[in-house]
């Protein structure tokens, strides 16, 4: 139990009869920025609520800083939570929303003022102090929710999709801000997102969740390069996943003889950039084409189902409806062990 | 098309006439110079309006009615706000049954409630009439308190309480600081509705009167049996204006119609 700040032990979380999270084991290191990544409804918010103490676990234990807090009320945990729904106080001004927690703690008035102003400045809302939360845009409300938690300087900060409503530039700014905060204050952060690029960019470690189960835990590099199964692979951008069986590549839609022998019945995965376009033994019809700056992305309708491929933007474009040759190079395939059907 | 329009106009006119007509007749009768309650009034004077303030029993019964309306409604809110909170926030066992029980006083005819209180509390136990009246009015107003406060609780997102708790509040502190300020309007609306309901209440209070203890409406009934002069009309008009003033103020400042 060296430097683990939060430990979840066989945590089971349920709403009445429906189990939302099954036997979750997780250790979060002090000062770490951990991302919970997964599709909608996989139990991310539920996990955060349990750590914060808003949801009593059906089974298992929660430790924070070495102490068993499984039955500790939320107000005693020193945990900050930025709600996915913001949960701003509608009867208080922007400033008073931020000052709320400091007032409960009976901080001296000058300190409340100074710290609340500083927190509002951090999220770029210094000009909005006297407004009502209802008079803010969605992104501004989200930043207010962030400021309200930041001002308390919690040891553990839980962020439930805190950047989902921000435009690209603000999102980058807030990301940088979170990273600066982590470095300067050593706060431990858990950060929920269903955006894989955000998790990869920001997190020290990522937990990929599916249907209430932590499927894979690892550094962004591990998750990105060595996904453990088809689900994780699909989530981190391996858009083409096929199964290799008896010398045949198969999918739910068809199969193709590759003329090669590979042992086992593994799944093979390629990112769009790894598909060779313009030459190769297979053919597909272009049914989608989109320009993405550096490259063009194509969707091909093939005997193996839909294949996603990329070509450099300066290569001559393929037209929708045309036939294109392509190859799924076996040498580049990522093997996903033990998941073949 | 045109015929339908005429029918609609006639219906609207009749509705308004029946709603407002009696009120206008009462006012006219109150301003009569004659000495018996009559319409059309004989002459014009303010003597009966002034006379109202000189009837001693009216002063006492007005005091009692005010007391019942204020404290009965406050008591109903003290019971009703937690009840509304429990029914809207938690899936409590028999929640539906609780809702029904709380609504019972408006479903059971008031005259039965009054008779039952007299028969089983005042007579055998010796409970004072004032206390019985207080209990009856509290129960009578409770359904409105629960319903109006529930409505404003349902419009309030539950997560702000959790936010308050995470910012250091106790459960009760979170209710006081995050919930109460946001349902203040609903509570005031419930108070006004309860006040008016209690103040105008006749059937429940009918059996619950004793020597010198009568609510104002019952006192007016008694008065009219003895003396058939326009002062009752004057008092009615004054009370009607008081009610209208209260409801207008509520609509103006709180938007009462949102809650009812
Ligand atoms: N209050 C509730 N009562 C019953 N079931 C719930 C409740 N809240 C969530 N669930 C269920 O629990 C599961 C996990 O929900 P959760 O809110 O944790 O998902 P999430 O990963 O945060 O999703 P999203 O990305 O959409 O926010 C879902 O299947 C959801 O339907
Ligand atoms: Mg969620």
C-alpha cells in the first residue's frame, strides 16, 4: 500500500436490482491523473459517485489515503466532484457558487473573496461573478462547476466529463490547466471521458470500462498500442477488426482466402492508416470519403464488410461509387489474443 | 362558425356573471343605507361598513380565524415540507398510500371531520374547542402544503444537494442551504393558499364552537340568524377584498399560478 491514494477493492455498485459495476479492483497512485474511459452507460459516473460517497457500495471496500472510507459520509472525505450535470446552485450568483464551500468551512472573509476570484480567473470567468448560473452558456456553466471544486483544493478531485461542452480551444486550455494543477498541487485526479483522444492526451493511466467491468488498465501507450481485446481495440481506433481462421480472414459479413497460414484463431486489427489503398489482392467499392486535413478517410464496402482506410491528402482522391484495390497487410496486423470466435 | 362564436360568448358571459355577480351584489348590499339586508340596496352609505368594526363578537372571531389561519398553516408546513420532501426524493415504502392519506382531508367532507372531532375528541376527552379547531385546520390545509411544495421540489434538480454535501454541508445543512432557498416561492405560495382555505372554512368549524369560541364564518352565520342587517354583507365584502389582495400579491411577487 505504498503510494496508493485511492484503493477500490472488489467494488460492486448497484441501483436496486440492476448491477452497474461488477467487482472493480483499482489502485490510484497519489498525484496520478487517471482516466476512466468507456462508452455511455458503462458505469463511469456510478464509480465516481461511489468514490465520492454519494452511492453506498453493494459490496467491496473503498480506501482513501489508507483509511477505509466505505461508510464515511461524503462531507468527511475531502473529495471534490465536478458533476456531469454541473449541479450548480440556481439561487446563488456565479461568485457565491464558488464561495459556497469556503463559507461552509468558515474561512475568513478576505480569504474567501481572494480564493473565489482566483478560481474564477483560472477558468476564465472573472467577468461573470455577479450573474446567475442560468445566464451562462453550457461551456461557461461547466467551467463554473470546475471552479467550484477547484477552490476547495481537495486532495482528490473527481471530474465527470468536465470538458465535454467546451470548444476545441477552450478544451485544450482547460486540459493544460488541469495538468498544471496536478503538477503544482500534487492533487490526485480521476477523470471521466468517452473521448479516447482526451484520455490518451491527458491521463497518466487509463482504465477502459465496458458494461461495468474494467476491461484493461494501463498507460496511454499500452492502451493505444497493445489493446487487450476487440472492445478496447475498437475504442482506440482499430476500426478494422477481422478474425483469422483456417487460412481465411473472416468477419460477420464474409471471408477471404489470404493464401497464408497463421496458427490459432486470433482476431486481427488494423488502423485505417495501416490499410494499403490502391493496390492489393482485394477490392472494395468506395461508399464514403471525407477530407481530414493531412489525409482523406474512405469507407469501403467489401466482401469482408466495411473497411476504413486512409490515404495522404495529396494522393489523387477516389470517387464515391468507384472500385478500389486494397490490402490488409498481415505483417502490420495487431493480434488480439484469445478473442477469435 | 358564426353561431358557434355566439354560443361561446354567451357561455363566457354567463360564467363570468355567475362568478362575479354575487360578489357585486354583496358589495352593493354592503353600501346600502337601509337597515335590512336587501338587493337592490336602499340608498348609499358607509354606515354598515363602519358598523362591522363595532360588533364585539366579530372582533373575537376574527382573531380566532386569523390565529387558526396563520398557525394552522404554519403547522401544516412544518409537517408538510418534510412529507413532500420524502415523497418526491425517496422511493419510500407505501409512498402512494402516504400521498392518499395526506390528501384525505380534502376528500372527506369537512362536516364529517368536524362532527368526528366533536364526537370523539371534544366530548369524551374534554379537548378544548380551540385545540380541536387548530388540529382540524392543520389537517385541512396539509394536503395543499404537501402538494404545492412537492410541485416545487419536483422542479428542483436533486444533484445540487449532493454538490452541497461534497462541499462540506451536513445532510440537514444541504437541505437548508441548497433546497430551502430554491423552494421558498413554493412554500410562500402554500402558505397563502392554506391561509385563505383555512380562513374561509365553514363545514369543519361548524360543530366546533363553544362559548365565545367561534371562527369568523360561523360567527357570521350566527349573526345573520339573529340580526338581518347589511353589516354581514359589509364584512363579507371586506373579507373578499382581503383575499383578493393576498392572492394578487402572491401572483405578483411569486407567480402563485405556477404552483397550483
Ligand atoms: N439512478 C439510477 N437508477 C438505475 N439505474 C441507473 C441509475 N443511474 C445509472 N443507472 C444505470 O447504471 C449504468 C451505469 O450508468 P452510469 O451513469 O454510471 O454510466 P456512464 O458510464 O456515466 O455513462 P455516460 O457516459 O452516459 O455518462 C447504466 O446502465 C444506467 O442505466
Ligand atoms: Mg456519466
